[in-house]
C-alpha cells in the first residue's frame, strides 16, 4: 500500500516503523527526520515519479510503501464498550477525520457498513495515521451487526438532526453510536432498530454540522 503526506509518514515513523517497506522523497528533509528513518530503504524520486506514486495527490514530498492494513472482524470490535458504526459514509476525508477523533477520545473501535469497499489508503492520510492504532472492521450488512450488538447488551444511538440533546442523556457503559450517509443520514429502517436518537443542540439557526465535526462533539459528550 502507498501512503503519502508529511504527517501520515511521520506518524508511521514514530509509531509503526516496522510497517514501512520503503520511503520515497522528492525534496530535501530535516536531518532530524532523516535520522528517524534509520535503516529503512530510502529512494530519491523526481516530481513526476512522486506524482505518479501519489496518484496526483498532495504528497508534500513524503511517500511511503507500507504493509497492507489488516481489518478485524466486527465481532472483535464488539468486544469493546464504546463503538462507532459508520453506515454508508462515502467521503474518505470524513471517515478519516472520524477515525482520528475516535482514537484521540478513547472510542474502542469502529465498524464501517453499507459500502462495498473501504479505501484504506485514503483513510490513512485523512486520519493522519490514526487508522493504524484503531480497531476497524468493514462489514456491509448493518442489520447483522445490530442484532448481535443487542444480544451483547449494547444500547444503540443514532446521530440525527432532530435527536435529543446529547447533553441531557445519561449514557450506559456499553453503547454504539451510528452515523449515516452525509446526504441522506441514517435510513428509517435502521432508526427503527435503535434505542434513541441524539443530536448536537444548536444555539442559533444554521445548517447541520459536517458529520466529522458532529462526531467529535457527540463522542466527547458520550464518553465516560
């Protein structure tokens, strides 16, 4: 897998150095960063080669070939107490931002459902590398996940515009928070299977918050 961008590559050097196969540099770097690379194979490449490796993305001169990320089963994620369920989200930038927030605020794991493929290379960059230290599963059928979660004693909450003010709810230890598609939200059929809807109460009339921003607020309010 190819990842690019200064922050994701630096995160790998600090936390997952063993996963790096080779680093490609298209510009000069600080001596301190170079020292962190140790015995990793380093190749100098020109701008054209760098752009090709990064598929036209903003690589900032840092590109790395790494071991493929191994996802885990959703049952393994359900061994935690506070789980995020991202259903039919399509924006990789949003997914990555949520992963970074979830890792930072202590969420135990993330399950992605409702989509056929999860583009992990994009999630690596948009999460600034946090994906490597977050338990993540990909399983398309959300109803299988919800059925097993209920059997395990989870309370299930859905993030919606018209949900209850998250500040006024007492949350149990075992809980799942669902975020739906950026445009359509959580499907009605799924909403019928949850315990309650939660929302960020707005003080002024305005459009709803971006899903990654809303996730940060809701996760912080719902954690222990």
